[in-house]
C-alpha cells in the first residue's frame, strides 16, 4: 500500500493509528512494556509522564525512528512497523528545532518539499500557506539566528506541517521556551490544530501543558500507560495514586472502608459503597472549603492553619489534621475571613461529588 492509499484509508474510519503489543527493550532495560494504544483522527493526544517513563521512545516508535522489540504499528489499517520515518505519513518536531543556519525561514520550511522534488508552483504555494499558518509573513527572509526562540519554534512547526502529514509528532516542543513563550505557543498550537483539523501527538512532562492542549491524555509510568482519557476525567477521576499526584495538586488521605463506610485516619467517617479494605481518598485543593471553628460533619475534617499565602485569585492554606498530615486548601479570596489566620482552628469541608476513592 502506498502513502496515498494510507491517507485515503485513514478517512474511512475514526482510528488512524493503532499500536498492538508495542514494547522496547535496550538489553535488560525495559523502556516500554507491551502496550496497546489507539489514536483517532483529529485527536490532540498528550503522552504525559516523568523523565524516563518511556514516552519519547513511544513517540519515536510511532514515527519510525525506533524499531519496537515486539508488536506492530498500524496507520490507517496498514502495518508500517518496518517502514522508516521517510515512508510514513508522519512528521516530527524535535525539541531542538534543527533549523539550518545557512537558510532563511522560507528556505528552511521548503527543505522537505525540495528533497521530495515537489513541482515549483506547488512547493511555493505550500510554503506560503505554512508561513501564513504560523504568522511569520514578516520574517520569511530572516535567518534562524535572527529569530527569537518562539519564532524558531514556529519555523520548525511550519517545516513539519508543510509536508501535510497525517500525524504530527511533537517531542517536548516547548521545553526550551520560557514560561510566557510557552503559554503563547500553547495558544498557537491549539489554533493551528483547530485550523487544519490534523492529528497531533505530543510528549510532555508538564501536566499543565497537557491539560491545556490535549483532548486526550495518556499517562505513562515506568513504561506503561496507567490511564488514558480526557483531561477532565484524568484530573477529576485519577485511576491510581501516581496519576492523582502527577496531575495537579492532590491531598491523599489514608482510610479504611468497612460495611459501606470509610473511616479516615485523619478523623472523618462517611458512607461510600465498595469493597472492604484499605483505601485512599483523593481531594483536590480547589474542591475544599475552609471555615473557622464549629463542629466537624461527615464530609469535613478539623485542623489548624499552619501557613496562609495570598495569591491574588485565591488564598492558599496549609492545614495540619488530627493525624499530623498537612493538606492544602485553595480558598476564594472573597470568602476569606480575617479570623482564618495562622494557628486558627478550622474545619475543611467538601461535597459528596468532590472526592475520589482509590482501593490500595
């Protein structure tokens, strides 16, 4: 099957990329455990995890830069496992950009098309469309060393997009940028994805970046995908303690469920159906409310404020509970009361829809 027939076949179904039993070993070191993954056409998928979890290895396996130890890669139903990157309908944007210093912006973007021997008219049209897509019209004749980091990143994106890949692969593309530039480029990536309707797969260790960009997140830990879902699902309903800790801030309380009731070591007891045994209760800081004094209820815990920081849009409290665990509470500024200062005795409350129970 040719690359053109792959493109057509991909339009016939929702799933564009399928990984079947993919693993990668380097001698005795296992970078990726056997896993399956489906990527739908139009997805903006983030592969998220800490350094060394196997996420970049997985991305490069999709792109054909790394041969898997086991399993196969399918694009639009065709097995491309043995195809090199130059034959796959994918393109990758690397963290280092890799721009040619002796070429200007327009020449850098046109490079892949020239290698592929595109007709001059089509090449010129594609290059100008790509330049417009990344808003570099006024910089097209500059050399890379005359560009800012964000502008160089846009050139690298345009050079990949000009080839019109079925799948755009991005390997920590914003890691080298400062915070403000990262935010700007996140907005640009969302805009570009929306405009072209492509399929993007990007690797990151930044959970905020993943939540802000992706419509799907695959969280990796030690070579395995431990949870795959939408950003809200991953954040609000983490499947494991690792995911709860890695995605945003989380308070994790130890407890035990018996006969449909959970008793927390920190003191609270409330109804929750499920298997008897040790459990972990996940509470996000923004899901908690803080009140001065009063008696504790089922869905509340008594504690003492040991730190209070005003952050403009919220007040961040650290509260030590009865079992000496310290939890974080994000309180609304307008609800902050003067008596909730350091050493204040407080109740921390939550609603029945704002906690997640994990069986240990």
